[in-house]
């Protein structure tokens, strides 16, 4: 999931450099959403593993 967030972030940067504002904004929005989903899943996984360990 983090991999896809980084890919969309790079796409947003490249699109911004070439002046495609709409595409850059869309890719940046997708990257933000994927990063938040990654963080939520990482924290949930950590808490589940912590609970199972005890």
C-alpha cells in the first residue's frame, strides 16, 4: 500500500513539473488517501500482533 502511495506521489511531482495541474492534484489526492489507509492498517496490524502476543 505504501508502495502505491509513493508511486502516485512521484506521478504527481512529474505532472506538476510539466504543468498538468489537474493530473498532479488528482495523483496527490490519491497518494494522500493511500498513505492514510497504509497508516491505519499498519497501526491495526501492530495492535493485533501486540494483543496476540500476550
